[in-house]
C-alpha cells in the first residue's frame, strides 16, 4: 500500500478520535502516510495529538501525525477526509428531545427523525457544507467520509450542493449482527448480511452464517417466537409485519414511526450515562497522552483493536484497488434501490476500489417498506432545503410531512421554540 494523506476533522472527540487513530495505527501498509488531526478545540486537540503519537510509537506504525485548529492548513494534498462534527452535541440534542415533548409530540430519540432530527439538520448541514467548500477548494479529489448525523440528510446536502465524492458511514449493521446473534446464539462475527434502506431505517434482505453459508432467517424467526418479548419489541414487530428485520435498534428505527413510543417509551437517550462514559474515556486518553498509562497495543491488556467502522477498510481497498465489499455506505441512490427516489441518499452495500466507492444494486424493496422509506426521503428533502436556505416555511413543511408529528399547532409551536432556543447556531435564519 502506498503512502497517503488522511485528515480527521473533529479529531478531539473522545469517541471518534481514538477510534480513527486506532484504525490508522493498526492499518497495515500505511507507514509513511500523514494523519492530520483537526479540531477547533485547541486544548483538547493537543491532548489527542499526544495520544496519537504514543499509539503511533507503541505500534510502530510509522505515521506522520500532525495537528492544527485550521483545517485549511491540513487539507492540501489530502486524499481522504473523515468528518465527525457537531455543535455542543448532547447539550443541544437534549433540547431537541425535550421541547417537542412539551408540546405533545411523542418522539422517541430526537436525533435523526421527527422534530429533533429537523433541528439537528438545521444546525449541522451548514457546518458540513462549510467544511465541504474548503475541501472542494483545497483537496477537490479527496474522498469525504462523513460520520456526522443526521447521516442521510447531510449526504443529501453534499450531493446537491457540492461536487465532492463522499460516502456516509455508520456502524448500524454491526448493531444488527449483535441483536440477531443474541437471539439466535450465533456469534456476531459469523454473520454477514445484505441490507438496504435509509440510514437508521435499514432492512436486512439476507443474512447468513459466514462459516457455512446457511440462511439465518429461519432460525431468527424461530428465535423471535421464543425470545424475551421485551428485547427489541419494535424491531421484531416490524419483522413480523413486513417480513424483514430492520436495523439498527428500536430507538433509531422509532424516530420515523408515529407509533414507536408505544414500544420504546419516551425516556429518550440516557444523557447522564453518556456524560459519565465521555468523562471516563477522556480521563483515560489524558493519562495515556501524558504517559501515566501505557499506550494500548494489539498485544496489550486491554488490547488495541479495530473500531469496526468502515473508513479505513475503504481507504485500504481504494489504495490497493482491492474491490473489497463494504457492508454499508450512504450514497446517492441513482437506481440502487429501484423504488426509492433516484436523488435520495440510501444505505446499501458497496465495493471500494481505485475508481471509487460504487453501490451494489439491490433492486426494489417490498412495497410496504418502500412506502415507509419514501415518506422519510421526502421529509429529508424538505429538511435539507430548509437548512440550506434558512426557510421557516420549508422547515414547517418538513414537520407537517413527518409521521411523528400528529398535531399541526404543536408543529408550529415546536418549530418556533426550537428556532428560538438554537438561534445562535442558526445564522441562516437570521
């Protein structure tokens, strides 16, 4: 594998940064490559850069690691730009969840669908497009790999308002393997699937054992009839009604369904637990960066292991022209799913090679599933246009088209409350 340049935008994240750094130092053949860490938080970035240097040395990876708060300094000559960014993510997400509930809108998570998903779109699309414009100017041939949510909506904005090559990435299919493995007793690593749909609203069309090629669906349906009914009740109910197993989880799927709260409840994301995990992770990163703890290695305890994300497999397959199958990417449809809009950004398997990441055609989905997804694609279209143009009218139309919103007055009150509380982060509406 030849040397390359990879830029991580949002590298000081306590979750995204260490995952991508681990994948970089573990990737065989990247010796001599540049890994450029970018983040607007200078203090945290210094810590993350020191952490990365320690892993680089401990694993003898031979990477050239740089860091800067100015992405324009990092982007020239980049071949791959990996992005994971958000504004005060959990703090503002919590408001996106709570405000609609106060007005009687029963959303189960508030991140990628419903009013919370709209609010998240309005904040994040302009940020991602600003990054994209710098990439177009300074590294126009780079492949952009986005992890930021709402994944489908950001992909749609990139496809409409930039000329960049991009893929959206998510580990949702890995969550499907975990839940299917738990019910069937098959180790998740022994599962392989073909899945298609929209991000966080994807459907397993075929799932098999890697070791034998055996179709797992008969065993899954048998397990569903016997397994604890409190486990993934919405996912399993949908499988019985529509014939196929959706992923990644009840709460994510439930963002797109008006009746999801009757299965999932209205507790939402556990922000307190997430804060605790984030504090613990960051403290560990600091200890490693400062040399108080040993840098993790593949042989260490705990062992340094690949993240399971698809960014670095795509990089390796692109550089070596491997034509490796990637289980899930988010890209413009263009007929990959025959009965969804051609312009929609869909989640499908793909092949990564020197000529790019090419989606694998899966044909039409069952009519009932296509109906659910088409509705969401149109909601996403309205939300993206509202975010780009700062249009309250389009934002309201996105809410009124969303199945989660069942009261017109509540939609208007919720929208106005969200626009007011997030006004500092929505300059396009001013």
